[in-house]
């Protein structure tokens, strides 16, 4: 896979269309070319989003546990 996320290149070499920075915008909609970006990039982005979502959920769970510990009286 190319570094620019499989982006289309014009003859002069500058990147046309979607690179990875713009990839999130094109996830939902399809462009004139049927797919706005290659499947592999799309999958990578979706996996990354899942990963970050899991991390957020873990952090939230940890925070809730910490809050509970704060409110309980200490029993030694």
C-alpha cells in the first residue's frame, strides 16, 4: 500500500482527492468514482475508531470505579 493511502495522483505528482486526513469525511458518502477511497484504508480507519472507542469505554469504567472508591468509607 502507498504511503498516501492509495490516493490518486496527477501527472505532476500532487495528490488528488482523498488522503487519510480527509478519509473520515468520505467514509459515509461515496464520490463520483464509486468508492471515495480504497477498502483497506477504510478498514484501517474503522478499526482505529473501534480501538479508540474501546479505550474511551475502558477509561470511563475506570473513572466510575475510582468515583465509587471515593464515596465509600474506608474499611480497613
